C-alpha cells in the first residue's frame, strides 16, 4: 500500500470513526466515510488486547495484504478505518479475508 493511501493522523482516524458509517463482525469493525480526494485511504488499528507487539504487527501486515487485494485504491473515493477484534486470532487468513471482503463490500459497494 502506498503512503498516499494510508491514514496516519489520529485526527483523521477520529473523523472517520465519528462521522462515517460502521459495520462489524467478530473479527473486524469497518468505518467508512466518502472523501473528495479521488482515491481511497485506509487506516488500520489493532488493540493491545490482541497480543504483544510482534503479534499486532503480524496482524497489521496480514490486514494490509488483505486490503491490497480487496480494495482498488484508485477506483473509489473513501476513507476506510479497519479495526481488528479478538475473533481475528481464531480464524485463518482466508477466513478473515472473506469476512473483511463482506464488510467492505457492504460499506463501499466495491
């Protein structure tokens, strides 16, 4: 994922979470808000409750890989914040990818 397609500032995370719409399941919460940039931006959040730093970083890498395959960054104009939840660790990569795909498709319409 390119740097331009990442949400990094906590203010941007908070804005999307407060003003956007949300869908959730056991593994993820997906917040979306339309933007005027002409491309998608994605923010990833993993709570310390999910494990030590090594585990959280592995989860973030997996989520970036999933989102890279699911979202076409240039065809949609949305800010997306994805938060990993506790059930993430109980599923395989493919199962998590399928769950995330369903949520993002419901939110963005792909």
